[in-house]
């Protein structure tokens, strides 16, 4: 079992994927760079958590 992510991380991640569907894919490094450029998240940990959730979310939605 994995960690349960807080709702605010999921909300931000899903909003970003809905606004910029072509910007994200299943590559974590790409998603990390895109989250850093598209948002004003000041915390590196928060950016990485959002990018990680986007990576798993995009992979799950494509199936």
C-alpha cells in the first residue's frame, strides 16, 4: 500500500493536468520541471509531491 496524498496536492495536480493536458506525461523529471514553471510553489518537497501525483495520475488515466 502506498501513502495517501493530501487533498490539496490532488486538487492542484488535477487542475494542472486539466488546464495543460499536453504539458504532462509519464516522465517524472518532465513533470517536475513543468510544475515548477507553471506554478508558484515555493517548496521543493511540495513541487515533487505534485509532480509525482501527476505522473501516476496521467499513467492511470491513459489506461
